[in-house]
C-alpha cells in the first residue's frame, strides 16, 4: 500500500504545499506586497502560511521546522518581531535563519516549513 501525495496550488515550477502521510511541506513563501520592511513582509507571509496549513488540515501548533531566508541580517529583529507575535509559544518549531540574496531586490524574507497533521 502506498501513501497518496496531495499537491496544492500547482504552478509551472512548484506546488505551494504538498501533503504526504501525516506531513505537510510548504514551499518557500514570500510576500506579494514587497513595499514593506522585513516585519511587514513576514506578517504577510505568516498569514499565507496560516491559510496553507488550514487548507492541509493542520495549523501552526504542528509546525516541525522552518527555514527563514532574510535579505539583510540587520532586519532580523524586524522579522523576529513578526515571528514572535505569530508563533505558538508552546509549540515552537526548530528554525534556521540565514542571510541570502533572494529572488528580487525588494524581497526581504522567504519562509519554508514542514508541519505534522
């Protein structure tokens, strides 16, 4: 018996989310409105993540790991402020945060996650 793979929002290069067994994998997510700073972009990203997790039958309390890429580490406190206001304080995931050149000059933050169902 094989476990079914369910793909959400397939596009030309990736799916926004993939369910496999009791796991949910979210693609790297960026803000649509890129006029804001790292805090504003992170807040928008986390709202998108809430929606994807709900669509997959889970929520932020079941996030296992998160990878965060930030364009400039000087903005990490701004990203962290949005993260700390959002993350479930009793169920924090493992997390890495790395400075990286992102897909466009106005992209400040990108977040990728894995969650349980």
